């Protein structure tokens, strides 16, 4: 992978795939390119992660950010089918001309990290995962009960989501990743999810794995740190290349 070039200012394509509004950023260099599917957290949207998508494209990655159910420009409610959307969008990215089908990574923040790990654990289409301050199933269930999770979902959808979360333990998903590369990053000052949770998940993961604990910070600081974005991509590039 070559050095970082000029950051793009606008996505290459905007559209809707299988009900998911998306932004696609393609590198300004010859293919083939690895692919990055970017998953936002609860209450967020695809545009909030354009900073990371731009860094990906500048480093030679094709990057796809999309609105999860109940968020942004999506027209549906949040629910258990959101996990299947991750695999579908990974397949959509892999099908773009120039993208390497076997080098698709998912990167998620908070709730998005929960989805990223579960999707990587359950889908052969996803080769690796980056999890930023990952929320556990119980964290998300507490957020549902308290109303702290800011997404569109009626009572029926919330009930289905709570039951589904109770059946999906992130520790089991990490174990199921096997030898797929996993990078975990967490702020020690995270006021929502204790950084020790990422430490616990790291201990359950197989190699190749990497854990980054940042002094201070808060729940959203790590995902937008330019230096850590570069570190994550460099590490993932080397691991995906080694796996070939």
C-alpha cells in the first residue's frame, strides 16, 4: 500500500442499495483496491464518518458508508435485520469494479462496532473488522430501555431488537472470528462503555489482533482521531496482505 495522498473532498457516488442510502469513495489510483464498509453508531449517520472514508480513499481503499435502519436518510425502522444489511453492503462493495472481493473489512463505532464484529464472525464475505469503543449487547439493551439510543423504531421494533440483542453476545462473536484480523480501539475516558470491555474482547480473540487504549478521551473521540485512523489502516493493510 502506498503512502497517503491528497484527501478527496466529495464521494465518488451517492445512491441507495437494498434500501440503504450510501456514500461510496473510490481511490484516485489504479485498482485493485481493498474495501472498507463503515458502520456508524446509534443516533449517527453515514455523513458523520466521511472523515474516515476520505482517509481510506487517500490510502487506496474503496470506502462505503451507509445509513443503518432507523437512521439518516433511511426510510425504515431499526431492527434485527440491520445485521444482514452489513453483509449485503459488503457484497455490494465487493462487486464494484476494481475492488478486491477477498479483502473487504468492516469498521464500526459503538453500536456499529457491535454490528461489525458480528457480521465479520458470521459472513465469509468479510475478511476483517475494526471495532471502535464497541458496545456490548447488554449496553445496547440498557440504552433501549432508557430511551438513550437515538434512532427511529416503534414499540414492536424495539421489542424485537431487545430480544435479538439478548441472543447475540459479542464475546461469542469474537471467538467465532477465528483468524480474521481484529483491531480494537478504545478511549480510557469513555463515559459510556468501559475500556476494560475492549480488553476483555481482545483476550478472547485469536491472532492477528491489536488493542489500542488511548489515555483520556471520550466515547466519540477515538473514531475521529486522524492519527489512529492511519494506524488502524496501516495495521489492517499489513494483515490482509499477509493473509493472501
